[in-house]
C-alpha cells in the first residue's frame, strides 16, 4: 500500500541531552520564559463516534528519557461533543529529547511520535487530546485531575504525589542566543479552550471513566487524514526536579493517556515576520480633539535570539491627520535580543473628525523583512477656542499696508532698497527701524507685493524715506497655513512679461485651452542643402491647468544643551509626564494629551521622542541636512507642497529631412507668467506668483532620407501632494487618456523621440519658492534591419519637486538653503511595441564611365549618353537572404524583366540626343510577401559626349631618329578604331607613318623631322555625329636634351656604395651625392637645388644595385632612359620576389640616344635589380 507522508513539524532543537540515571548532566541556568497556548474559539458540537485511547509510557524521566506508545483495547460507549476520531492508528516513537532548567528546577521532555492512520473514514481537522482516566483498580495507578497514570520512582514505588506538578504543553528548547528556555515554534501547537463537552471514549478493561484533560490538545497541521496518511506530533512534558534528593526523588516512569478527535479549529500562531518581531501598546483607542496632538507608547519586542536593526518609516500622512514614530523622519534603532523596547509616537488631528488609521512600516535590516503595523486614533470635532489663531505673528512690529493707503506710496525701488511715502500718512509716521511692512500687489509700483524690513527711516522733503532690506517670512509670522488654489485662464496671463523662444509664437487659446504654441525651425544643416537638413515644425496646445499651492510654516526654536545635544525650546514634561508645550508643532491650545504611563524624565520613551526630534532639527540647523538628497525630507519649518495640474495637450510634430547623424534639441517654447495672487495669512497679505514654463524636447537620429510625423492628444493629470512635516512620501496623481497616431517613411535607420516638459513654480515674495516639475510626452522608436522593422511607442512621465534658494532666521540660528530638487516618481503610463514589414526603399543609378551614380538634382534630369546605357535598381533595405524581381520600362512602354542583380541595359540611338525620357523600374520579392513592392523612376536627358584622346609622345629626340607617338581614343557612345584617328605636326617638314592596327590597344604614328626645333604632334578623332576632339604633345628635336628643372623620379634604392647625381650625359659634373648604408631603403630627395639644371643622371657604381618603387604595384618607374657603360642586365621583380621581366645590354660606347628604352611594359614591379660594371639611370622632368 502506498502511503502519503505528511510532515507537520520541523526538527526539535535542544541545548543538551541528558545522560546517566543517578547523575544527570544539566544545562546552564537561565530564567525560564513562560509561554501562553493559543486560545481558539470553541466550535459547535457535532455527532461523533466513541474514541479509542493511546498510552505513552515514559522511562528514565530523571535522566535521558525514553518512551513507548500503544493502543488500548476499548469497550464501547456513546455520546456527543467534538467529533470522535476512531484511532485506527499505528505509531512509533521517533525521538525523545530532554534537558534541564536549573534556574526553575524543571526538566523538559519533547517526544516525537510518527502515526499512520489506517481507518476507512476520513478524519477532518484531527487533534490529539490528553485524557484523565479513573479506575478502582489501584494497580492501574490512575491519578485524578491529571492525564498521567503509573507515576513511579526509580525503585518502583508510587510517585503519584509528583503528578500534579507535572505539566504538558507545546515542547520547549534552550535558546543558546538568549540563554533562555523558549517555546519551540516548530513543535506541534498545543491549544486550550476546546469544546470537548460531548467527547466519548471506548474504555479499556479496568477503567471506569475518561474525560478530556483541561479541554486541550495537540493540533497537527493537517486538515484531513485519509487512510494510509502518515503524520508526526511532538508532545511537551515538564517535570519538577527534587533539589534535595536529586534524581532519586524525581519521577522515573509515567504513562500519559491520549485520544484522537476531529473537528478542532485551526491554531493561529505567529508566522513570517511576526515570529521575528511583535508590536503591542497604544495601537488604538486614543482620543484626540481636532487640531490637537497626543502621545502614545509602542512596545517593540525582538522575538529572535540576536540583536536586530530596525528602521521605522514614517507613515503616509495626508488630510485626516499625521503621525511620527520615534522621530520626525525615518527612525533607526537596535532592538536587543529577546526583549521589549518602548518607542513613543506623536499623533495630531487635522480639522475634521473621524477615525484616523496609519500604517507604519518596520524593516528588519538583517533579514530585509517588513512588518506593517496599523495605528489608529479617534479625532473629535471640537471647535477651536478663542485666542487660538491659525496665524501667529512673529511680533507686534509687523505692519500691513492697507489697500486704501496704496496711493500714499510715492515710489518703491526693490533693487535699491528704497521706499518713499507721503509724510502726511499716519502709516508712514508709525514706521521705525525694524518695522516689517507687507502689502499686496500695487499696480505700477510693487506688482509682486512688498515684504521688507526697515533699516532706516528718514524725513526727506516732507516725505518719509524708508531704506530697507528684503525680509523673509519668519519676520512676519512664526506659524501659518497658507492655501491657494487657482484656475488660471488666458486672462490671468501677463503676456507682456511672458516670453517665447525665437521662431515660436504664443497666443491665447479659447475654450478649455490656455495657450497655443506653433513653431517651424531648422534642427540640422541648411534648408537649401537637400542632402543635409532636418526641420521640425508643429503645434502644441496646453489646456487650462488647475494650480494648487500650500505652504505650512510652523513655530521653531532651537536650544543647545550643555552636553552638545539639541532640544526644542518650549518642549517640556510636567510633573505627570505629560507634554505641556511643543514649539515644533505650533500653538497647541489646550496642550498635549498623554496616553499610557510615562515617567517625567528624558529617560522615558516620550522624552526620547523629544530628544530625537530636537537632534533632527539641530542637525538641520547646523547644515547637515542641506544636501539635495534629503533636504526636502527633513526641512523645518515644515514645507507643504500640493501642486496639481490638469494638462490637455494636442500636438502635431513633424520631422523631415535627409541627414546621417543624431540630433538633440531642447526648446523653451515659452514662459507663462501669471498675474500675482494674494492669499491672506491672518492679517498678512501673502503674494503668490505662479509661473509655467513649457519645453519641447526633440531627440533622434536619421540615416538617409526620412520623414516622421507624430500626432497625439493627451488628457493628463499630474499632481504631487507632499508635506514634509507628515511624511517623506509623495502622492502622485496621474491619469492618461491617449490618442496616438504616427506616420513614417524610412530609408535605412531612424529613431525619434519627442517630449513636452512643463515646469511649474510658485514664489512667495521670492523667499519660499517651491516648484513641482512634471516631464511627460510621447516617445517613438524605429529600427530597420533589411525587410523587418521594430517599433516602440510609449508615454512616460517623471516628476520632481524642490525648493528654490531662501534664507531663514530661527530663534537662535540663521541659515541659508541653496535649494534642491528631488525626483518623486517616474515611469511609463502607456507603452506599446511591435514589428512591421518595412516598405522597400529603392533608387535608380546610371553607370557613367564605369561608376554608378545618382541624379544629384531633384529638379533637373540626369544626363545619359546615347548608345548603350547601363542602369541599376538599388534596394537600400535589401534582405540578404531573399531574392528579388525587377521590371524596367522607358516612359509608358510595357515593362520588361531586368537581370537578377537589378541591372538593365537600354540602347539610345543618336536620334534621341536631346530628348527627355523617364526610366521606370519596380522591385519586388521573388516569393512570399508580394505586397512589398517599390516603384521608382529616374528622369533622364540623352546627350552626346565628345570622344576622348590621350596622347603620349617623347619630350626630346634627335632628328635622325623616328619619334613614335601613341593615342588612346574612346567614346562612350560608339566604338572607335585607329582608322578614325588623324595625325599631324606643327613642323614645316616632317613625315608621318600612320598605323591602322593598334599596339597594346593604342593607335600610333611614327614621325621624322627634317630640322631641329620645338614642335607639336597632334592626334584627333571624330564621332559619327561629327564631334571632334584634338590632343597635342610638345617635342624638342635637338642633338642633346634641353635643360629642365629637374626632380629625381626614383622612389627608393639600396645601393652597395655611394650613388652620385650628375647632369649632362658624358660630363663628370657632380651636383650632389647621397650617402647610404646598406641595406636600408632611402627615398631620394628633390635635387632641384643642384645647379646647373639639366638631365639628372643617377650613377650606380656598384653591381648589383637595387631600386624599389614606392608608388604601388600598379605603377611604373618614371625612368626615361637607361645606359650601361658595359654589358649588364636589368631585372624587374614583384613583391614576392618573382621575376616579371628583364633585358640585357651588351657593352657599347655609343651615344645616349642608342639606348632609349621605356619600361612601360612591366606591371606590378616591386623593385629592379641592376647588374653591370657601370650603369646610369636618367630622368627628365
């Protein structure tokens, strides 16, 4: 039979195992820890069957205990209660572990038994119930009021009197970390308070009655037992030890009766993080009056055996009230192992009644576990008492200029710090040094209102002159709550003060819209350059926003104590341990209410709360928290930010151009300055200046020609709710209604991204400037690779909040905040992506002189030579794994197929010269997706290109010699032969012998001149349309070569000895020497500086000598003539030292002209080897 094993408990942990009957070893002696069993609700009784009994027999209880277990044969009885579970069990003992607690004098035994259920009926929610049995047979040793029987000493005598001190329950273990006995949470749970009133038993012979013991039982963690299921249970037994008699006085053996029932409720026990930490105390039930604070105490218990670092994150504090636990910012502390620590909290209601519930997150650093604890308090709707104002003025020296007296202001120069008022004004007469003057906006004088502190008051010509410095809000009041909500329209915009970028126009919109921007600008290149430009144009419409601004300023005083810590001015404890004042939290009216018991000293948890808060403020005032990373989290006086904007944006952005680069541009479309708004803080008018800046960010990259157009409309709510005095958390408000369309035409690769950025700021007299910044907008990406493309579109947002720079005067310290910004959230509200088949992007090219070209002009046709013309259809995004078909046609003629490589040859007769035509071509996939087809056309005009002539002739020759000139002719329109080449010379007397057969592809003619002199030889050719091309070459007929500016033409050489440069063959004039060290290679320098000019002769005095060309393998040596004084050989080699060609000269003392030989037939020469007794190389420039 297959069995399903159900493991209900983990391994049993013990500190020590005892050995020895008379002398047991003991563990160390810590104080025991009492544990409370779980108490579930009693279930309703159901019909049941009689239960069988089990008996666990213990031995060696006074040392290392052992146990056996057996089922007792029953007699039949019936009754009603919790469902009986017919035992039908077989069992075996797996483990018995025991240890002693010397402090309490008790021995703890944990017995683990494996059970196999063999019944045919399923058992639901089983429970193992201890049973108290009775019997008139003293041999059975039953003991009334206990689940034990046959309790005996080591010598076998009865020990029944010990049974009443023996207890059962959940097994325990000795914790080596805390050095205490603790409940083993891995052992089988032990529950009490079970409804066992109707449980009946099958009594074995000799027993007269049986009753459940203490309405309790061990609850294995299995819901249903089926036949064959195996489970385990661990039973805990505690036995008193006899201090005087030792093990002899302790029970040695005992039996415990059990039965199995069903229908027991689940045991609720700590799980997860609750097994590591527990929180008790003032969790609920505290009652506060609205706008009044109170204090509660929490008990944090470390349930583990090691110290624990915890961080208490302050809760989300919005609207209904707020709560600080341990400090005004996130609180870190260490909880010692196994003990409780008191931590106070501070709660305060807002201006409405009701139940306030806050969730506090506690993070355990060591395990990264997070426990969330709910704390609630009730706020009563008690109206404020008289004399408890919402605004507390800093002093009686704050003077508000009434609007009726605005005409009394003669002039106000904020920059110069000078105010001039009419001397007849009673207000002006009341001013003195130190007076703080406030006002609302005064048209034409102080449009942003006044907030100033008088530094001097003078009488000037009957007027009162006030010299001032700009005051901050702490000079006006010590605490206040300022709220401002506005729904600006175009009428609220100060268009004169608002600005737009160059090329951007802004105009007031109608209906629900605020403003409309339009732009058309060049991002890259030049509009006139069709191959390098990119333009962006479009419109952006911004709807009317709702702008909410709140500022909370609380009273603050700091006082340094003698021990270097900081406390709050006015924060104290009365004789009952109640907080009687707290400057941090403002005017508190009736004072603070204390919950729970607290000691009137800073050692109490409430005193620690005050010290923690004082340290936070002291550190801040000392500049520790001025960094941007935590400034907004810890700023005090408290800063409230509530900024909410409804932005409906309709945009049409179009990018078009032809570039091959990336672009990034951030354009300030405009700055919207709203007219100042006045919010009354009690008697003080506080002027709020709103400003909205709108940016358009464009980013992307195009490769080739591309077009991208994005149309979208967004209805977007962007909001931030933040109060530094309540929480570090920001509450984002965002909704998105989106309509997104896009059109594109891609040549190769492109990506584009567009963002609309809005930055909102609100300033109060420029001192407490707070801004909320939201960045959002559509982003579109494209990537093209062959025939496939990917796209992604998304709308993302990022929000920042911050404060502008300001100065603050506290009671004992003044400090300056440089301003900071903090990102509060970011993410994408909409995202979509996919793939698409990219339309084929093709172009037609024409082969001109062997090179395929495109038409450089969009307006003019491409000139094509008549005759045979080769065209090519090029697919820019061609898939290398696909094959394509091409069709071609001229004008409206029927298409014909081209070659597989995309080329097509058309023949244009001479009669078409001057005609404009259109070459049409289409490309499509040879198989598969036939809709991927691209049609392309190229406008051409047929032309006749003139033939070309390249003429080669020697520069000098003696008149007795034949002069051979070569002409290479070509025509793109027709094939030319040597018969069409004509020859002539400028000489009066000459003969020419013309060859009609080419030599090495060149036409040639031999000239012979009758007299010396400078002449020209000419070759010409005409095409079939009569277009003629002529080419001339100069030649000198003389006995010796003429003088020239010379430049040695050899590239490099490796001589064995020193070569010489000489002029005029047959002379010994040396114009320069080069000194070489073999076998290095040297480039020959220009020798033009040598005088007199003439033919340069390079004399090689060593055999062999080597000359190497640096011109490349396809170039020839620029050697005009060679002479050997004796016999010798010239050999040409390639780079692999393979012989290309050679020629040999015999010894000859003839003249220079006898050895004229061009080396033009040698190709791929790397170097020349010259072998001979004496050789010369000539170069004529």
